[in-house]
C-alpha cells in the first residue's frame, strides 16, 4: 500500500518594491531634488535637478531603471 500525497501549498509570490525615481543631486547635494524620467518611445532617459537646473540625458534600453541613470 502506498502513502497518500501531501497537500503542499505553493510558496507565496515575492512582491517587488518599486524603485525610487527621485534622488539627491550630486552637484548641489540637495535631497530629493533630482527627478528621473524614461521615455521608452524615443529611448531617452533624463535626470533633472529642480534646484540647480543641472540636467543629464542618455540612451536607454528595456532593462534601464531610474536608479541606473
């Protein structure tokens, strides 16, 4: 005679927290002043500081996140 199969529950799915899109500026050191935007249509990523008006733009791909810029 064989044993009964145990009713094992599947492991719970891990929830990924969203990454920040607002950072401190490396030029003026003002906290939460740099906002990152990614335009996947034109494949351009932009980071702009609201305080010192410094900006940076680069090309992006499908794996690029705001923290990467």
